[in-house]
């Protein structure tokens, strides 16, 4: 198995959205904000090769929306999905599977692109794995999440016959188990990767940063925060007991972290890079 990072983009988000009800005086000690209260965000994807399969987890934000839309995202110069794939010598047409954690714009927007006004698939030969619960939720969005769902990001994939829907958790791809959580959004998929006896968990928006490991630190973007609390507590207990490695898609400063029990609490233990994880 081969695993490497694909950096789709770096951008900014309001810190209050990232940390919800937690006061800035607390979270900013761990995760800095600028003068406008914006925090740096990564779109750090994972590329995995398992035998003949070439798998990408999430697709970043893409560039199909209006300039006004992106003006509020503060996308930083440098990284882009296609440039990162090119630097890694990965042909988008060679991707066999795209695991979409959920259909919010910053996770699936890069799966399609505009070519002279026509929406096309960025990974035309890939099977896109999407939970049926998230799909049903996204195509009839509630008013709270409507601004994060755009049909151009995913309807063309359906029309091309390149979506596999699933209803339940399971090892839908060898060595990758799909867990489903519902606090952030309904049918949110968290891939759990088995690598040389170790467990690497792609956190997506479930626990977006090391700074949000404490259980009360729930993003304002979670639609069901009480469910998030319960799901998070159960997961962190499991992660500490089984020495999981947590891979952060959005944490600008940390790639991977482990957690441990400290009395009755689960706390951050240490952070490492993907390169260090692969060398363990």
C-alpha cells in the first residue's frame, strides 16, 4: 500500500465557525486567528494505492463558483488540486476510486470542473463512493446547509454513472473501512485505513483540528451538535484504547495526531507527519 498527501488548497474560515461556543480566549491559544478572526484551513487529501486501485479521499473545493463566493474563502496562492496531483505524478484519469466524506463544497467541489461553461468530471474513470443518507440530505438541503451544497459538484457524477451509494458501514474497499457519523451532517463518512498493523483515520470534519479534540469543542457548522458530542466521545475513547492515528484534513498545523487517556479524559498525546507515520 502507498499513501501520500495531496494538498488541494489552503484557505481561511471564521474562527467562530470552527470552534462554535468555545470562547476565542480558549481556542486561540491552540489555533491562531488573524485580525479579522479568520483561521487558516488546509484541504489535505489522501491518495492511496492498493494493488491496482488508485484512491483519493475527498477532492477539495474546486473553482466553479463565483468570485464573490471565493472572496469569503480567502484561498491562498500556491497549492491546487491539479498542481499537487501533477507534482505527485498522478494522472486524474488514472484514479479508480474517490471516497467522498460528504458533499459540502470544500470536500467535493474539486470532483468536477468547468470547461467552456460545461461541467466535466475531474476523475472521469473513478467510482465515487457516497453514502446514500448524505446524498438524500444534500439534494434536498435544509436552509442551514444549503450554502454548502451545489448541484454542479455532484449531479454530473450521477449522470455519468460514476457513483456507488452505500447505506451501511463496512469495508467497501479492501483495508478501508467506512464509518458513518451524523453530527456534522447526515451520513458523514469517515474512512479508517489499515496500514501495516496500524490504524489511520481520515477525520474530515468530524474532528477538524488537534485543537478541537476536547469533547465540548464542536464546530458551529455541525448541524446536530449534541449528536456530535456523543459520537466524538465514543470515538475518542475507541481511538485512545486502540492507538489510532488521526489524520487531519483541515488542520493547517498538524497532519496526524494520537490521543491518550488522562484520567477520565482523552487528550492529545503527540503530533507527527505522514512521513513519520509511514516509517513507524
